[in-house]
């Protein structure tokens, strides 16, 4: 791990030096004008013994002592030197993608706090463990207790910074008034593994395909981020904290996050979904169905456990992002009104439906829940057979297809399909299932997928990712059983023949016809998925795999 620290420091200074020469330091929509705020830094203790660093931005157009509500982002990526790998050209708070200007203009103080072991905070990172949860609680309570604070704090963040919002919900800190969490890793285990199988992550910006295995690369990557040094012009206090994490922390960090057993203690103590169930703090949640980072998996379990009737959610055809771009124009106004009502105590109504759903056909609609109440799990018996657990090169020896006849009427998949199966093969062999929308031409577009390990009994239940996908009349529904999807999971291959003796699917189909009622169009990832992930099924395969399926008659009106 000494090499990791050296590489991190060398890379950070090299990027900063090179980029300073060729890129002008100008304010953007995501970089607030320094003239609009007063910036101070603060340090305070947390329960783990770590010292937490925070950047505080106060609006310049208010008296120095005026109390304001607080927006708080707690994260791992906002050192003064780099935002992830993007160098910061001048010494200032790292604000990319936080829309700080919008909040400052509305009279909020914005606080950015570093998790233990990151940025200017001391301590050990532990991926949602007691150290980081203690740091989140300390940050909320510190922000709520300051003389310039009204005592009400709203947490805001995307990805890991959305994850810390969930930590806040679990810790119940004094002063936490609301949480906006976008694309969070709702289940820390399920961020690394799907039922025992490691994910692959993209190598953006070089390659937008799954190539990097989660185990152990994600833990190593975060260990390196933790070792980002301070800037030469940072305070001595900041620079000392930035390099204070003991090397022993990183070895323990990587070891714990490489445990593939979902029942291991490391994951049980990070099971935020169970801890948050019944929480009444207002939450604004957003999740992309096409997110290749924090997939649309257990976040739905999180949503169903939240208990405040004023919670809001957006589920849409977007990737690992919030919905300020490539979505409906109302996202920003809904988020700001949500904070104004629940954090600033302003007499405003939050516009929009409780749940906004972006369908795969590019249209948008209102719902009261997701999956909707009329999403009915329709059973489908699947064909059995044998496949080979091998890698990379496609071939019929990896495939067991079941394909419906052409649909007599439109269907609409909304929720997470599943497949239960009984199979024979090595316990460490994977079994995956995929659902496809098959056009009359034979072009098949993947709707969703899931994977599991055979295990000692060979009795498996494969859960899949959530989606919302209208399937037109005359199209077919295809269900594919195979060993893995090579760009989604880093499975260990046995090269064994796997025999599937029984398999049944459950498809969540809407009973009622939907008439989308919200303005908006398709995001760019819809066309990207169709262009990059579609496969052509030959007529003879479709004919051999065709299997009768009974779908209920849908109601319209």
C-alpha cells in the first residue's frame, strides 16, 4: 500500500501541474463565483476519534451573524487538490455538481464535510462502517449547532455522497431535517456483489463498458483516493490530516470489502436498509434504471421502507447522475422546493407527483409508488437444458432461450423480474438470467438481468434489476439463461457443463394501461443502450425457443 500512496501523490501533483498550464480557472454552473460567498474551514471531533474537516460557504448578501438553514454534503471525493481525479486549479471548496450557487442564492449556508480518512479529515475510511457513520452524525450535529445555523440541516448528494445521506438517516443526528439522495449504493454489499458475484465497473472516460472488477479494485481505488495529499497552499492542519491515515487501515479496508458472503459481519453492520426502515425524515430519492454504477437493485427496498408520506422519488432512464440534465425540466424546481419546505420551513408546496417514472419509450408519467400497485407478478415456465460456464466468446453452448409468441396486445414491465431454478453443477458456478424485448425483425434489446451462484443445493433465486419498459404488440418477450454477462459481472469460470432441470420466471407486468401525463422526452442513454447492447436472434433460434405464455388482459380506463 506504500506504492498506492506514492502513486496517488505523484498523480495528483502531475495532473495539477499540467492542467494548470492548459486549462483556465473559470467559474461554471457547478462552480460558484467566489464573490458570492464567504469561505471558512472548520474541524471538529467524531465518535470514532477522527477529526472531521469541513468547508463552510455562507452567502455574501446576508449579515455575518444571520441564521440560515444548512445544506450539507458529506463525502470522500472533495479534497482541495482533486475531485476524484479532476484537479482543482485554485485553493477553494470542491463544489462540482453540487449546485451550490442555487442554494446560496436561496439563503442557505452550504457545508462540505470530508469523511474520516478523506480530504482534510483524519481517521480510517470504512465504507459505511462505524467510522464513517460517526463522521456523518458529527457533521450534521456540528452544522445544526453553529450560531449561524437555524438548527435545521438538509443532506444532499449523489452516489457516495447520497450514501452518506442514508448513513445520516440511520444515525438519527440532532438537526437532520431532510435528505436528498441520488443514485446511492443503498446496500453496500450489493454495490460490490450480486448474490456472490462481483460486478464489473466501466473504465470511463476511456471505455464505457464493464471491465474493472469490483473485487478488489473498488476498495484499492478508494484507498488511493484516501491518500490524496493536501495542496501546497493548504493550511498545515489540513495537510497533516490528509496524510495521517495509518497504512494498517487500508489493508483492513480492502480485506473487509472483498468478503463475498452477504451474511458476513462486515455487511450486516452496514445493512442500512434494515436500519432505515420506518424512518420518517423526509427523503427525495432518485435512481437511474440505466445506472452502471449503483444499479437499480435494492434501492427499491430502501424506498419501500421509508415512512414519511411526503417523500418523493424519480425513477428514470438515466445513468449515474442526478436529473438536472437529460431529464424533465422540473427536477431542479422540485428539489429546491423540497429543501425550502422541509429545511427552511418556508410555506411552499413541492410540485410534481410523489413518484416520477421515466419509461424506456422516452415518455414520463406520474405514479404514487414504484413498482406501481397494479404491477402483477406473472409466472412463466422456462425451457430447461444445459449451458457451459465459460468466458467471453458468445455461442449457443452458453444459451438456454425461452421466447414468447408475438404479443397479442401491448405489455408493460414495471419492477424487477426474477427467475427461480434448480440446476446441477459446481457450487461456485454462476447462473444468470436476462429478459429481452424482441422485435419482429429478431432484434433483441436487453431489458434487465440478474445473477446468482448455484451454491451447494443448486436451488437458486435470481433477482434482476428494476426497469419500466413498455413492450409493444407483435414484439416477443425473450428470457435467456446463461452463465453470466461478461460486461456486467466478473464471474469466476469453472468451464463446467451446467444442467438446468427446472426454471420459472416471474415478470412484473402492469394490469392497467398507462397514459403518460408528464412532459419530457427520451434521454440519450436509451438510444445508446439500443445501439450497443442489442443482439440479432436468428429465425431458427426463435422458432426453437418459442414457448406459449399466458399474459393477463390489461384494463384501459
